[in-house]
C-alpha cells in the first residue's frame, strides 16, 4: 500500500471538511469573545438528525434544506443566547460560567434530541451512485462536503474582512472595554457572533447528516473535536480552520491506515498540546 | 427544654409570638407557615394506618407477579429493540385481560416495571438496582446486548433476583460464576454455526475476511465464526477489529479490495453495519457475499436496494411458524412492531413463553424458588426448546437468513428454509 492511498486521502478530506466547518463555527465564537461554546457539537448533531427526518418526509431539494437549516440554527442560537446571558458572561471570569452554561444546555438538548430521534440518523444513504476517478470512488455528498467547506471558509473570511461587524470582531483581542470606548456594543456583537457561529455549525450538521450515521449522544465528541481543530488553527481565521480541518481528516485517515482505526480519535488531543507548546497562538 | 426537645422549645416560642400559648402535645409540625400539633391520641391511629398500608402493599406484592425490564428506547441499540417496551406491555395487558398469568391453576395479575436504559451500561445497572430495591420485582428480564446485560446482571446477583437474559450471549457474562442468571439464547461463539454448516455443505466459497465491531457480542460472535469458518474449509484472509464509533472505513475497505474475499463477514450492531455497508457500496467493494450478523429492519430501511442479497442471522420468520406464532403476531400487532423491522422480537417472545411456563409449574412466589424453577425448566417456544446449562447459557440459536426482494428468507437448514440461498448474491459477485 502507498504512503497514503488516494481513496483513503479523499475520504479523509471529506471527513476533514466536516471538522473544518464545525471548527469555523467554534472559532467564530472563541476567536472573538474568547468563550468556549460546547454547544457547537449539539448544533451539528441536531441538524444532522433533523436533516434525515426532513429528507425522509419532504421533497425539498437539498440546497434549500441546507440553507434553511443553517438559518434556523442561527435564529435558534439568537433566541437561546439573550442579552442578559451576555451581560453575565462577558464580565471578568465569565468564561467559566459560559462553559458550564453551554455544557448544561447541550445536555438538556441531548435529552430533547433523544426524545425526538431515538434512532441514529441515517440521511447518509440518500446518496446516489458514486463518482469514479480512475480506481478512486467518491460519493457525491462527500464531494459536496469538501466544496461547501471551502465555500464557507471563503464566505466567513469575507464577512470578517469586509463588514464593520466582522472588523469589530477581529478587534476583540484589544479587550471588550476598549471596544466599548469606540462605540461597539459588545453584548450585541457577541450575540451576533454566536448566531453566525452556530449557524455555520448547523451547516456542518447538514454535511454530517449527508455522509455519516449520527446519534444524539455524539454531540460532546463533536464539540471537543471542533474545539481542538479551532485551537490548533488558532486565532479568528476561517482559512486556518479549513486547513486544519482538512489536515486533521487526512491525518486521521493516515493514522487509521498505519496504526488501526482505534487510534484515529487520539490524533487531535495528542496534537493540541504539542502545537500549543510550539506556537501558543495556534499552528497557522 | 421541654419534653419534646428542640422542636417543643421552638414551638413554644413561635406560639408566644403569634398568639396565646396553646397546650402542646406531641410533635409540632410546620405547615404553610403555621404550626400545628398532633394529639397523642392520633399516634395509634397513624401507626395503624401505616401498618394497614404496609400490609396492603405486602399483600398486593404477594398476589401479583412483578417483572422488571429495561429496553433501549434511545441510543444506538434503539435501532434493534426501541419499541420492545410496547411488546412487553402488550403481553402483560393480554394476560391481565383474562385475570393474569396462570400459576397453580389460578391466575395472578402481572405488573411490569419498564425503563429506558439509553443503551448505556451505567444507566442499565441503575435501573436494575431500582427494580430490585424500590420496585421489589420477583423477576427481571435482561436488557438488549451483552455490555448492558453484563452491567445489569451484577445488580440481580447482588440482590438475588432471578435474571432472565434475552439477547446477551457473550461468554464473558456467564464466566463469572453468577447463580441468578439464565439466558434464552446460546453462547456467541455458536451464534453462526448454521451459516457455516450451509457454506460447508454448498462448497462454493473459498475465503473469508472479517470486519468486527469492538464490543462484547460482535467480538464473541467473531471468535466463534473464525474457528467455524476454518472448520468449514475456508481460508481466513484477514480480521479487522474497529471501534464501535468508527465512521470512516476507507482504510479497511482498501485492504479488503486487495484481498477480494468470497465472503465478507461483518460482525457488528446495526449503526456500525449501516455505516460500513454504505461506504463499501460507495467504494465498489464486491465480495461474493456480504454476511452482516445484524441485518434487521433499520439496516434494510437505511440501505434500501444496497442491502439486497446480504445474509445475516434471524431467530424466526413468519414462514417458520412454531408454538405460539399466531399469538406472537397478535402481540406484535398490538405493539405496532413489524417482525421484519425488529428480528430480535422473537427472542423476547421466547423469554415471555419461558416465564409463563415457569409460573405454570406453580412455584412459590419468592425469588429463590423462581430461580430454581427457571434453571430447571424446559420450554417449547417459538424458536425451539429453551433449556439452561449450569452457567445459565440457553439453547436457542439463530438461522441464516438472506434479504431477497426486500424481505427476509431463512436459507438453512433445508427443513426450515423458506427460500434457497442465492450465492453469489448479485451480478457484482460474478465478476471473476
């Protein structure tokens, strides 16, 4: 077998595309407000489960479903993160409270998801015939996942560099007090960043639902994986999240090829401290 | 301090504040901010009420059969047994409609205590602790799967409650020397012996590769299947064990394509099996036969035509009939369960038939006697005769079945087969 079989690399890239989109959602909140939102995995998983349910019962085209679920994810996030929450968690030491609040909300949502979808979601098999490139096959949802992840990274990059809110988010590093002195409403900005971040994560959920079997309990694993990728990517940079997501997917495929599939989940948590030891602001 | 200790002292102080002092007898109790006291004469009446109530509970426990069970209504195992709580309830309702379960010529009501174990070992163990201590059940029916049964049966052993395992055949469960466990089905290593008997008889397949989910039951089945395949004269090309939550099988699939086995044997639970099969079809893996041990309804539903020709294991199909078949189908209808969707439902029916047979022997309704009668019982059930070995392992085994035209057909042994085995299963399999 070659160093990395093209089929394995392609599959790794498709998995990495989901990591990348999830990490972009996480990074949008973490990179601006400095708060770890552990509910990101829940946005991913619930959307994936909802996708299976929607595709089974309606004839809505996938593109519209993806758009609708991403917007719904953003709106739901806006409702579930009221201004009062931000007034509380943007204070000094509020990051710990935010972490606990989001993990608590994630657990509550898990109970809801278990009730709504007791069976694992299986929209993945809605796929048609795979595309063939020589001896390498790729199912079209996986190809789509790679394309969507790249498009999402470019769109978010533009959002951060071309809009006033995006520029304000990038300036959060100087401190929320300083931001407020130049007229930025940090509570509103944090709420907006969370809505966009969870909307992006919901888009990742669509990709997840199209390509994998998913169950309600997996949310925390997805939160932690996206957190690792976002931290390794570093800063508030969707392109770095994309690169790290893809690299993580291919890296896991490589680990799986040489060490066995049981070892690939260990890659992200092993890489994280190594990267942060060498570069405290992330790899890129 | 008064004769009533601290309570009395606070009571006096409070009454001084809010009104003229009253004569205090008995313990004062705060109720909606007001203090009320209980007359001494009330105590005997209260004790009598408690005793009558307690006696009532004991009497009701003595005249009803209390059965506890957990079902994985949520979590990964919900694909296999999600609605079985409704089946158990339908059984109890059916019996209670005619006065209850028959024991010693009379009928006593059946009371089921059902819980969702969330496909989680710790939750299952907690639920069975509760059944033993709070619900005071006479008998427990095991949860689905070996890992959950492994955890839950420790509660039964600790509290000395008869535990009838149903779909749990890992030898590890029965190697612990537990005395309070019995299982309807045979041990995992023999789970597929009829399939290998058929393969040997046909003499068409030459090689096999294994893909195994790294959990108790699939590993137990694999260990037995590997030895049986070798005994049947097949060459084992590889055995790949992958974690339960594996989502990307490309590495395994690339190797399997190079090996090109005649039979690809997937020993796994349904979510793992669906994920694997979907990717195997995407990447054009073409063994002559896919044998997926758990290929029940959700597997077929998720994969659609991609599941056509896949062989697997079933305990029973409609065409097999057997004792209690009509009743079983009625119960399934009442519970709104399709036997095609949930191939383990017959094993649950067999367990219920065993419970009825044991009770019919009129054992005293205490746990020790029930266990003794259970271990000594021999019951004709839907899927054959159930009896138990010393370590609790049962006698029921699966039959090889194949998805043909979207439905399940038993393909071996010839006397029970409902359709012939199609091998290779699809035109893809004729590639050589």
